[in-house]
């Protein structure tokens, strides 16, 4: 039987007066949640729905006692009771929905919910990481200074704050012995001088040796020599050398020198050899730093003296009279070359007297009449006198006295065919000669090995046409200038010996980029090996990231790692053995967490001692014994840190005492420590002998304490890897969750014949990450322990690429243009920000238009410009590409299986926020 009241209520409801509410059941409401929602719908109903369902129940046949109720007015006691019940149901379903949302990682909003859900899979929110920086110290090296300085661990330095910045304190991570000689190491600016200049086509000579085109040079080694003439030359006073080009060789001769003695054979174990012998050994073989130290220890060598000797050799302080390059300063003829022509002389009869009486009386008889032989018709050689007789005491006689012609010097004979033949002087003396109708004081020369080169009857060196080049002066031959260090170079040669540099040491490089003139770049290098010969050669663990002009490069080996944070000490309070799980709060915040040297995970800097006994931190009291002196840290959202001790069952209780709980820790963490290069200049503690300090590069590896959004994203990745890194996705997930890493991309690459993994990494806010240091080194170590240890990890990083947009946006007449403009730019920044984009994710023009069009108040948009620009490490634009007609900007990624030398970093494409000024918002 139908209640007449229900029919009346339906009629009233149809009329729209609302009096018919409550005639149908509205609870429980239908629930439908699609995937990916930030919150889930879990309520059975709201107040109005519960009240309507309760009122509808009044008409139910099961409610016979209330069916006679003829009113639905809220003032009625029954209706009021139902309203109160609906309010209770509304509150209960609200909390049930909140509990349901807090039960899922994606939808939880409470910190504790996220923490507990993450802990269920063994994940803890990261407390953040302190930045790490490499500091370059300058040690006092003036007169009277010791030249060395001990830089102790914990040395405090501070940044000079810029506008709206706070000073940040850093402390060194280890003890370091600095040296003044390491403040500014220079590179060898020339290649090694050639061992032999013989047959060279060009030479570099030290200084400006007053040469000119046409001068004759002797190029000599220990076994051969040749004479060459200068065809071209150029003096470079700025670089301190003279470049000469030589004519083609006209002759070459073997040099009969005694074979060189191998000095290394004279160095015996236990002996004390000469400095020259030791230096020659190093010059010949080259030794590493460890080998040099070992040889010095066992053979009792004075390495300081050896180093000075080798440095002098490097500077060209030693030369040889027998081998090298010599210029001939004086040009003369041979005696008799200027004799009068035979035909011009009177033909006087010449006789030779012979003594026949030896008893005191002069009796002279004469041979047959004879005339002297013509020296013109016979073309006398330089080795003959006017009558064709060979010189007996000396090989040749110069036309005059030449004091500069000395023993062991060089002489070059030049024929009329411009043939040059060099000889060394074996003996020299001045003699008076009378021949060829001439008389003069002249220099006689006995030449080494002349007989095998110039026979008496050899008319090539005719007396009148042969010229002698004498007065040889040695020239210092140096190597060709080295203009630049190429990119990826793994070898650096210093300009001197630095025997104290060791394997594994970090050095700072600063110099002008050879490809970007005027751009000063800096990087840190790790020494894989140090070799010593005449100079020190540094073998690098990684190739150079840029190409440098050698003349501008300086190295600083006084490099010490430091981390952000300042040490503080405080008394936490008094221990009370009657309390279980006693807690103390650190007064300073935030607590610093760092990667200790060689560690693969973050560790706190907190050190707690109770009654001067050290207690240790554990992640949880689970499995702790009653005697274990341990504590657990609890971090709050505001950065405060609580220290909790055990209860005597799970971890030891504290022993009662007055002010006996003490703490030493460091405060400071996160991206506040990411200061600019060369901004850390203030020394809060001044070690003796240290002059100054700076940071050549910006700090690396900082990370703010992890937010709930980051935990939602990263916590599931720990389950995906299951503590074992195997696939590329595992490498990517593991790296992305690592402190100091915000974005990661992994591909397989080949390093020689070994397959490895290339990780493209970016730090917070898109900061590039160095291949060494924090977080790269701890990440490699962690991957080696979690994955396959023999798989090489190649870490690369490059700043995000930017794309620009320009155009016009029309605003609806009913909307405020300034408000739409602000909303539009905020939406674009969010949609194409560093956080929202991934490596290899391109940008479509339609995507940009859709984002703009969805902004409330936008009528239409006309995009007139849309292009991409790539940015180098020094923030300079290196490439720009336009979309053309395709309307799509590609973000490149390296191919799997590429070679490590050619594989480029993966590209992250984000919006250039400065280009938003080119997006004009126009009111309708």
C-alpha cells in the first residue's frame, strides 16, 4: 500500500521546491577511482546524502512505527535526530577516507604516513647531504718562509656571501701537507729538444742568437755531422726563441768520436754514484715517483741534488762541444787564394844551391836551370803549397791569423759549387808562411779525419775557390712550442721535476680554453701515475674535459677536500637510568650528513659520548642487545633532530649522571652550500704557513632533506631493484635515488672490448655533476657493491638544453590581462620545468599550445617562435636548432652499444624562462 505522503512529496519535488528530499536512498554512494589520482574517493556519502537516505527510510515498509510521521521539517525531533546521525556519519566517513588515503604512498599527505609506508619496504627519507668542495690553498713561499704548511683536518673556511646570501662554513676532511712549490706548477711549453739535429729541416733555438739568412750551421751528433745554410728565420722575442729553416743538405759525414759510455753500468748497488750518473739514468729510462724514492733509499742518493741537476738540464744549462748545433761566425780564405796570377809575374830563373865542401870553405854549385811550377795551371788544392807539395805539419793554412779557431771547434769548407763539408779542428797554431809570392802570419789547422775526406790530388777544394767558415759558436736547440693541450688528453708534462707528487693526488687546473678565446676554465684532475725523467710527467685517471692554451695553464697541487658544515659541541643533558628510551634534542640545526672519504653511503657527523664513552648510531633498535651502547636519530620536518637511547632490553639504558651526555656534531646541509666558484675565500682558522684559499669550482653533491613528494617517487624504486642492480632500469633507479642526484639516464656502452654503463646525471636544479668527487665516486662504489663489480661505470653530465617560445596570447574580455599573464607563465614554468621533464623527452609545439590554451582566460594563442639551444658547461650557447615545419624539438639520447669516447650525454630539454618575456599577452 502506497503512502499518500510519499506521492505528495514527489509532486512537490517535481515542482522544484525541495520539499520532496529524502524519498530515495542515496547511500552508499558509488565509488570509482581511476589510476594516477593524487587523492582517492572513499566516502560512502556526505551529510546531505546520509540525511536524504535516512529520510527515505522513514517511508520504508520496515519502519512501520515511523511511517505515520507526516512531517519532514528540520524542527521536528525525529528529523533533528536523523540530521545529527547524518552529521556523525559524515565525520566518520571523512576520517575513513583520510585513513584510506594515508594508506597509499601516492595519496598520503602526513609525514608519518609516508615515513611508515616507506619503512614498510625498508626505505628512509634522506636527511639531505652536505656539499663537497675541493679547496686550493696557497702556501707562503717567500724568503724566510719554510715553504711547507700542515693543513689539519677540520680547518674552517667560509664563503663571502653575495646579495641575499648567508655565509657558509666548510671544513677540510683530512690532514694535508702543503708545499709552496705546488702553488703554481707550470706545464712544459715545448716538446723535448731533438736528440740529434742532423737532417732536421727546421730548428727552434733559444733566445736571439744574432743570426741572419745565409749563415752556415753545423748539425752534429755523436756519430755524424752535416753543414746547412739558413734559408729563412724568425725571431719570437715574446716566447724567447728563434725559428730557422734550413736549406737542403749538401753533404754529410760520419764523425769518428769515441762511442758514448753507458753511465748506468757504473751505478752499482750500495755505491754512491755522481749526480751526473744518476741524472743520466733518469734521463735515459724515466722512473715513477715510487721508484725514485726506493732507489734513493737503497742507493743513498741525494734526490734534491739530482732534481736540481735535472732541472738545470731542462733549462739548457749544459751543452757539448762535440754534439749539437753550431753557427760559423767568420768567413776566410786559405793561404795563397789571393796570390797574384802566375802569368802576371816575371819569369825569373830559380836555382837550388848545393854545398859540396864541408871543410870550412864555402863552395856552391848549381843544379840544372829550372823555373817554378805555375800554381794557376795546376789548380792547387788547399792541402798543397804553390809547388804541389802536401803540407806536413798542418793540413791547411788559413789566409790570416784567426784566434777564434780553437781545438775541437768546427770548420766548414765551401766549394765553388756551394758544397759544404764540416770538420773538427784537432790541432791549431799560428805560423809565418812565405809562399805564392806572399808572406803572412796565418793559422794552421790540423783537421780530424781530413785524409779520408780530402785527398792531396782532390781538386774539388781548389785553393782559390774554396772558402773556410770558422769561429764556431754553440747554439741551444730547444723543442717546438706546444700551443695547446687537446681535449681528453691524459698526459701532462711539467716544466721541471716535482718528486713529491704522488699517485692518487688531486690537482687543480686553471687555464684559457683554446676553443673559446678569453674563457677561463677550471677542472680538477686525479693522478693515476707520476713519472720522472728530465721533467715530471703526470698521467691522469681521466682525460681533460676541455682544450687549453698551454701558456695560460697553471696547476695547484695544494688541493684538500672539504664539506659543508660547521663543528659545534654541546652538553645534551643529564642521563637518567630510571627512564627508558630517554630522548635529547640537538640545539643546533640542521645536523650535517656527509659521504666520508671512500664511503658509499651517507653518515651523520654526530658523535655522542656518555661519561666520555662513545655510543654509536643505529637505524633501529631491532636486534639490539641490552648491553649495546647505541642510539637512534629522529628528524622532524623543521630540521630538529632528536637522539633516543634504549630501554635496557633493546639497547642499553643510560647511566645516571650530571651533564654527562655530550655531543660533537656539525650543522649545515643542503643546497645552501652550493656557493659560486672562487667564493670561499675567508679562513676562519689560519694554519701556520698558509697564505690564502679558494674554491676553483662550485661545490657538488648537495641535497636538501627529502620531501614527501620525493619519497613517493623514490621509495618504490628500492623494491624494483631488490638490493641488486642488474638491468639498465636498475642502474637508472638506483642512481636517481642516490643523494645528490636528481635525474639519471642509463645506456650500455663499450669501453674498448668491455661493456659498461654510461650514466647521465644531473644534480638538484639541473646542476652538472663532475665525473669525480661527490656524488660520482660514492655512487660508483655503491653500484659496484650492489651490482656487477666488473662492469665499468662511465658518468657524464651536461647542463639542460633550453627551448624558447615567442608569440601572442589573446585574453578574454572578461578576464584581467595581468592575472592571466601571471597564471600563464606560472603554468608554463611548471609544465616544462626541470622537475617535470625527463632525459630524452622532446617538446611538441602542440603540447606547448595545449598548456597555454588550458589557462583560464586565454582566448587564443599564436606561437611565432619555437626553437632549441644547447648550453655548454660555461653557460655559453654552442648550438641552436629551429623546428622548421615539424613542430617538434628532439631531446637526444645516446644509443645503446655506442663507444664511450663518442657517446654523448643524454639531453634534458626544459623551458628557457627568460623567453617568456617574448610571449606577449594582449587584452581583447
